[in-house]
């Protein structure tokens, strides 16, 4: 199964960073939590640090995992692993997304999120912030 890591990047106001997938990619135009495919022999945390450096130009400190979600968009199942994190250094640069947006919980519920992210958002909204 393809394993994908997704970063729930929180700011000091408790908002999360939502990123919009660009034209030409699977799920173009949908919003997601930034991340990507985990390479062989790579831990989810290591993959998240690498992906967020590549796609956003930031280094993150990785926190707790939420519950992984298995979803199939019709091309075989993916396992999406959500990890909470915070920006440690760098400034955000949309290198692989068409748009970046800091969102409150309420704003996130109104975004057109990728389907696999919906249970992750629901769990994040009920979890205590740490
Ligand atoms: N990164 C990311 N992918 C997600 C999320 N939700 C979700 O369903 N996906 C899906 C979209 C893709 O089918 C798959 C991973 O996609 P990706 O396109 O980000 O991975 P990638 O950059 O490493 O790979 P590539 O397809 O561009 O080679 O997971 C999410 O919140 N973040």
C-alpha cells in the first residue's frame, strides 16, 4: 500500500495550514494538508520533514500522530498518516501548491478538502491542543 504523510501545521493562534493541489496533479484543486509519499525505509516523521522542506521551504518540529486513514480513490488504497507539527524555521513558500491558507477549524470545514482528510480534520477538531 502507498503510504503518505500529511502535516497538520499549527500556528500560535491554533489555525492549521491548508494547501491547494495544483492543476495537473491527482485531486487538482482540492485542499490538503501538505506532505507526500513516504519513501522506502523512511519514517513518517523523516518523510514529513523532507516533504515540507521541499514543497514549502520550512523546517518543522514533528509532534504527535493522529489516527492513520486508509482511503481508495479508485487507484488502489493509500494510507494517510497525519502528524501534528510546528514551523521551526524558514518562511512559507508555495513551491508545489497553487495556494496556501491558514484556517480556523470553522474555515477548514468549509474548504473542499480531499476526502481522505475529512476524518483527520474531525479528529483534530476534537483533540486537545498541545
Ligand atoms: N500530501 C497529501 N496527499 C494527500 C492528502 N490527502 C490525500 O488524499 N492525499 C493523496 C493525494 C495523492 O493521491 C496521494 C499523495 O500525493 P502527493 O501527490 O502529495 O505525493 P507526492 O508529491 O509524494 O507524489 P507524486 O504523485 O507527485 O509523485 O495522497 C493530504 O492531505 N496530503
